[in-house]
C-alpha cells in the first residue's frame, strides 16, 4: 500500500469514519475508510483556490443507500442540506428547494444509482437554471463500495492541498488527424502522436492537472494509436462482483481483443496520473450495469487512482473538439470542474451537436486553476456576463496564435455566463409537391425520404446519378398528370408512375448493398453518418422498455438545421442504441431476435422483426439486411440483404443466417439490422458476445 500522507487519517470502521467526516474542517486531516489506494502529493496547507466553495452544498442520496450515513456526515461537514431520494424521479423536486450554494452532489454506491439518476440530475439542474430558479452545477460521488466512496471524498476534500502538477493541461486527441489549431495552455497530441511509447511516460510517469481524451471508447476501454487504456488491463478475475454480469474477452482469454495490442502494452486506467480527467468519448461515463461488470468500467478504474474528478458521459457521443476546448479554457480561467462541465453541456444542448450528458464524478467545486502568470493574457471577452453566474465570464472566447486568431465560440446560457452565442439554425424551405392519387402520394413520400438520406450524410456510390434520375422522372410524371385528359394519357402517366416506383426500389437496393458492405468491411454505419450532420436534442424518457434487457428506454431526437429532416433513436442504458428510425416512415419498430452469445464455428441465425406503421394502408416492398461491424475482418459471415413485402397491421419476420468462423474474433459486438422501405431507412441494434 502507498505510504499514507500525514494530511490523511485512516479509520478502520464506518462509525469512526462518519464521526470524523461530520466534524471535518479544512485544516484537519482528511478521513479515510481503510487504506489509501494511491499516493497523493499533498502540502500542509491549501495551495489551490476554492477550498471553501463546497460549503452550503446540497447533498442528494437514495433513501435506502448504504452510503446514507456518509451523505449525512458530509452535509454536516459542509454546513449544507441533505435531500433523500425515493427514486430518480424525485431528483427534480429536491432541486426545487432553496439553494445556498451553486453546487449539488449526488452520493450513492454504484449499484444504487442508474443512468436515470444521472439524466435527472443533469436535466434538473438545466431546467432550474433556464427557469431562473437556481444556477446549480452537479457532481456525483460513487464507487462500488464504501471504502471507494470515502476515497473519492478524500481526494476531493484534500484537493486544495494537492501540489501543482508537472504539466497543467494536456490534450490526448487520438480521434483527430493532422494538426488542428493549437491554443491555450499545455500539450496537444493527435492520432499519430498517441502511440504507447510516447504516451506511457506522459500519462503515468508524471502528473497532469487537466487531462482530456478525444478518442473512440466504450464502457471499459479508451483507444489510442497502438494501445488501449482500459479498466481490465492484466487482471483476470474468475468472477465479477455482480452475479451474472458480463465480462470482456480479456477476462476470459488474458489477451486484449485488439490483435495489435499485446497484454504487456495495455495502459491500466487506474495508473493515470492526473488531477482532472475529461473523456470526450462514447459510454465512458457508465457507473453500473453497463455492458460489463463494474470491475471493468472505465469510470471506476480511473477514480480508483489519484484522479479527483472524472468527467464523462454514459451516452454515445460525436465528440467535438469544441467541447474539449471549452472545458480546458474554462478551467484555465478559474472555473470549477462543475462550472466547466455545465458550460460544455449547455453549449452542446443549445447548439444541438451532441447529447448534453457530461457528469462530474467527484466534487464539482474542485478548482484546478493555474498560476496567475501562466494564463494567456490575450484571451478576450466578447460579451457582457449578464447573468454573473460563473468565473468563465466570456474569457474563453479568443486567443491569438502565431498563425492569427483562433476563436472558440459557445452559446450563452445562464450557467456559462457571458459567452457569445452562435447564430441559431436557419429554417429551411418546406418540401413541396404532392399528387392527387394516394399511390402517387406514397411515391412522393418515398422520394422525399430517399432524398433526405443524402442531406443527412447517408450517401453511396452512384447516389447522385440515381437522385438525378428520380428527379427527372418525378418532373416528367408531374407534368404528365397536369395535362392528362384522355385514357391514353392516363395510361402513360401510370406507366411513368410505375417506372418511378421501380427506380426508387432500385435506389433502395443500392443503398441496402452499400450498408451491408459497410458493415462487412468497416465500422461505418448510417447512424454515425447522420449524427455528424443533424442537431441533437435533449434525451427524454420513452414509453417503451428495452426488448433485450427490460430497462426503460430513452428517446433521442435530431433535426437538420436547414431542412425538415428528423431522426429518432431509442437508447438503452445497457444496450446503447436499440432503434434508429424515421418517425414519419412506414416502419414503427424493429427488433432483432437472436442468442446473446455466439460461438466460434457454430452456425446460428438472427431474426429481424419489423412492425408496420399505423399509417401503412397497402403492401410495401422492403429490403432487410443484417451484419456486425467489420464482420469480414472479425470472421463472421452473414446472408446478403433480402427483399420481402410488408403488409398493413402484420409484423414481418425475416430469419437470416449467421456463421461465425473458427477464427472469429472473441469480442462483444453490436448486431446492426436495417430495413429500407419507401425511401425510408430503419435500423436496429443489440449487443452480442462471441465466445469459444
């Protein structure tokens, strides 16, 4: 065990720990419950700002939580208030109470909290700020056990005494190619610079103040150029603490699922040496009941080390550079971690570029700050801080560089202060044109839906030629209909209509072949493409449960800034995206019936079940396909897409064969199914595990 710092004091039992915590003062030794998992570089007295910012904070805790005594003691120590939660739905009413502090803290063991708690906390504080009730910045203190919970609190309460880091700021942005404009403090590393040999000494051999990652990730792993940062590392436990929980492949094989990463080259997440870590990447903020057992979740691994605040989201994210830049710039200029996270969440919400789901795992009032003489003097404010809400106050807008002026612009919100807002999205012209006959209206609806796919970024080779053909045929048909006044001309119009419908079906089949090919040979898919084009709106509860794990689903809606284009996604706290659909399309639901575990060299099948929309009144041709990402490389074979007929009021089931080869990669994958009908694309997803 690391040598205990004299600023910390170890308690052997919960009772004495709670007693010491309730009486804690900032000059006292910080209590621990059990030994310290890592060494903290602490001074005898405060060397950082913000040592008293947490006083008066509101503490939330589930009513039946094992951590309730700790929550009560912390509220006493902070001279704050305690609100007991009967469930996630009671978060909103708790936040409606008068606030003495701009900070609110949710405490509970990880198995006692769900993604609904995180969602209600983020949405509730946003609503409170938007309504003028209170300007609150939330944080979450959680761990799998009480000793871990006490460790999180100890790191936070002792943070003002933590010595300055070796490097104030570092950006590890492995998803970024090339060299973006670099500004602000610290170091920048993009994809080609994030190899293990370069990263290991920077991540584990020295301490960084604020460390951010922009990379591909999931519940348990963060990808760099030639290695991974993961929670499992070299460990190989036989069982998980939660009975029946899933384990990643490395727990069973002792090897990383990435063939190019040997076990000894893995970077363990708990070895990161950073005061504050931001992971601007998918699903890295899962705290319980994710795709894997708690022992393999990235959040718990990072927080098991010396990191005092871990900022991440449980949602799939686009991961924009502006989010990381705003976070760093806010902290450079004196904002707390909670204020910085609120700034990012409010910006992506108002701009519609990502899900506003960042959570601060740690005390939200921690203020990394920086020595005053290290703050770039040429950051300028471009707007008044009308709300007077944070220390950010518009000082994160622009910084001169050797190549000119780099500008980071964020939406103004009550919680982010005087930040110049970007112009709002333009309203596009309505889509025109419909014909008098129901069948022709349906063709028109299909043409519109098919054309919108390109607007959303869903493209394929030959699409422009196909769309030009459809536009010409539609124009010819429209003109023919306007002058039809004889049986011969009516038959001519009918022929033109049939030809147009056949061309649309040909385009749908071309799209199906492209989607299937993308799935076989890479990780690109239609959902990822439109998420990079459309504006994402806040997640809200759905009225359906996940068909694969019975959790309550959430609904994500996205729209185009210029055109009347909308997509909706149903997402699950465990299974991630479940359905991706056009709300005006002919398919109202899609489900994949399959075994959750596939085995090497053992042929199986998956059945795609689609439900027609209530608006469907006549049979409709549909193309259905199924695959997993990079299936060819990962050694799994699938049937080609098939054509079927969708009938009103009748669910359609299509069974497709799945053939894992003897050398199939052992890994957790997501099946992705699609159905294309009348120009509209519907997709379904579910997790599967490939094992021996």
